[in-house]
C-alpha cells in the first residue's frame, strides 16, 4: 500500500477521519488492479455511521450509467 498518493492540498488526516463525508465530498479511489482499493473502500464504509447513505461504482459501471443517462438526456440529474 505504499503506492497510494493523495492530491496536493488534501491532508491524509482528512481522509482517515472521513471528513470528506461530512463536507458532502466524493472520494475517488483510482488505480490498477491489486492496489487495495476495495480494502480501503471497506474501511471507509465501516467507519461511517449507519445514518449515511453509501454508493460504490467501478469505473466501468459508472461509465455505463453516464452513457445511458446521456442517451436519455438526463445526465444532469443526481444519482438517486
């Protein structure tokens, strides 16, 4: 897990404390197969109080959803 990089301006502590969730910001885990993205996702999921809604997408499934919504001309609608 030494290959994890965080964008400049974002503190690792912010992610560890799940503060992005309270700010209603997204967390995107991007990388090749085998970089423990799913493990990190589960750690975030188990750290969230039960009152929070949670959705997970693979890049392929998100692309398919966006393409489908674009074809239906509803891309601007929020994911529900």
